[in-house]
C-alpha cells in the first residue's frame, strides 16, 4: 500500500466507520485480522493483512464472523464508539480513534506490519508480537517530501524520485521513467514532474489495474499503459489487489514443483541425448576389441605370457605392430575371449543407445511442450483444469518431485547435474530412504564400511545416468561413510530394485542382490 492510496482509504473509512462500534475482532488464520463494525446505517467488515508482500487494509462485503478456530483481539474496545480515522502527514500508518481514549494503530509497511491498541501513550494489546505491551507506541516518521537535503546527482533516477518524494509509489517509477525519458531529466525538471504526478494522485485519482499486473492511481493520459480494469474506489483497488495476490501466490506455489520437475527432466534428457549421440565411439571400440581378439587368437600358441601387455604383428595393418593390454592372470586365449565379450558388450550398448535416442527425444519434446503450456497459464482455475486434462502425462513428473522440502524429509536432499539425490542421515533415515525410493532409482553405499545410503531419483526411467553423474554421487556416498578420510573408496552402485531389507534386520541393514563397484575420491556435497 502506498501513501496516496491511504489518503482515499482514510476518507472512506472515516465516512463509513465514524459513530460505529466494533462488535468483534478475530483472526481466522495467520497474518489476517477482521473487525466487524456496526453503525446505525450499516454493517461493515474491515480486513487487515500483515502478510509480507501483501500488506492490505480494506473494507469487504459483510458476513458474520467465524465462531470456531478463531482468536479474539482487542475486546477492550468492543461496543466503544469510533470518533475519527486519521493518517499522519508522510508515513504509512492509519489510526482509528475511540471515544474512551483508545486508539488502534495500523502499521502498513515493512515485514513487521502490525496493528496494536494503545491508550494514554501506552501499548496495551498487539496483534503480532513485533511490538510489546506497556511500551510507548512507535511514532510515524517525518519523511522527506520536496525538501532535498543531500546531493542526488549521482543517484539512479528511481532513487532521485524517492529522494524528492519518499511517498512516491515505487511500482510505477520504471514505466514513467521509460515513457518520459526521465533518465535524461535535470534535477529541477524531475522535481516539477514528481510534483505534477503526485498532485494528480492526491486530487484526481484514477484507480486502475494495468495490463502488466501493476496498479496505479494515475490516469491513462499520464501513465499511458493499457488499462485492464477500472475501480470505483481506492478501497476496491486494494481489495482486488489483495485477493488476486493471494490467488497468484497459490498459483505460483501449485506450479513451482511441477515446473521444477519439467525443467529437470529437460536438462537430464538433453544431457542423456548428448551422451547417446556419441554412441558411435562405442561401435569403434567394439570393432577394435574384436580385432584384438582375433589377433590374440592368432597368437594363442604363446600360451601364458604373464605380462600386462603384448606387442605382436597387426593383422589389419600389414607391416605394423600393435600393443594389446592383457589381464596378467589369463593366458592369450583367455584374453582373446575377454576382448570378444567386451566387443559384444560395446555393440550391445550401441544398439541400446540407438533404441534410447528416439525415446529420449520424445520425452524431451513432451516435457518441453508441457513446460511451455504450464508457463503460459496465469489463472489458478485454468491451471487446475489443465492439470486435470493432463493428469496421465503429469504423473511421471509428480512422482519425480514428491520429495517436498528438506525440513519435511528424514534425509538430506540435493541435486547432481539435474538429478534429485537423497542421502540418509542415520540408520533409521536410511531405512526410510530405501522405503520411499522407486525401484528404478539408483542406490549407492560405500562398500564394507558403515555409512549413509544414497539414492539418485530416476522416476520411471529404467536407464542409468551418465558416468560422470554416477561418479559424482558416489563420491558423496563415500564422504558420508567411515571411508571419508580415504584417498579412494569403493562404492556399490545398483538399482534400488536389487536392494532388499531382510525381515528383522537392524536399522540401515540391507542385502544387495546385484552390484557394480566404482572407486572414487570422497567428496563433500556442495550446499
């Protein structure tokens, strides 16, 4: 709320509430207070919000107060006649005065917005405990209005305007600066402009909602931004802004986890596609391994050479030699068979990559389409309808992002290159982590030592993250174990579906039916 809105709100409240009496003041929910005021002519509901970012005071349509789950406030002024409504000269306060000397103070700014009751210069009751009873009420500030006491030549245009008049509505400054080229205006010209604009707001207001979502008291002639909605009064503008801000907040909250999950999916699939598109290198390896197998079989008569490598004639490049690494505990024929298996494995990986590329491309395009649709929706009810229509498509992304806030989970959460990661805090936490993990999630644990379980969240993805993701996560698993002081530590890596907890086993104990092991340097996760 800005000062110029308060000028008109004060006039309306004074006109409607004077000679009335408060029958009840209740807080039906956090940061919100309602005053039920009766006059001879009408019944009114005065509403106050102290919510950070959405501070508001306005009259709303009358309805009875809730009888349950509410807290009553300021009972000392129930039935006492209201004699006046005032505001200070230059600060965002509003006061309601009562015939017995009580006064309600509404502080309508900062993250400590509040309302409190005073009498004879002492606070006797507060809504929020930002202020203390038995203390002297805070005094409104005498803020600068057209009395510049400092050099403002080096300030930004916005700060120059605020220095000229501290009451100037901040939300309209950028548009006015752009429209009137105020960055180039001299100090006297700027002062004249600010006076003219503020005079209009004070004496001839046009309460309206702009198409960019901001509100203003300036006419379309003075602030030529298209009008989305006009209001009959400043009170109606404040009421509309408060209620729509609440809806916008709920929309943002409802959309945030889904958008985060969709963006994560897009990032992961892009990374995965880049990795898969290099699969032809695997095919080259397959060819090389097969050639090495043939060369070694041609030299199988050498038997067991007990060496880490062997140099022999290259059958595929006449007149050249080739050096082939060996497993020292295998003979030449055994090493040849090992390379045949590696070749077959590389070929299989290539074939799987070729199958995965179109699947991941479709997944990326689907997530991008859903993200674009979701970001374009600006209405809470439209978003709910959209969610209902896309229920089946969105299931995957909801399951990926069911982690919630760190405070609500019994384990740590972080992200590794776009993948959500859970790390257990203790034995009981490890059990919960395993229970909540999806069967296709990747599970890790430092081998042979006590430590935290770690899970990379995969949603319904049956694949594995690329190697650099696995190694980074494995280094965190090693750090969160008794092996954290080692230069290298072995870490078990497997799908969660191969991890089971035997009945009656102690907290944190599991059995792993299938595993691979990577050697990593323990690394502390970044916060």
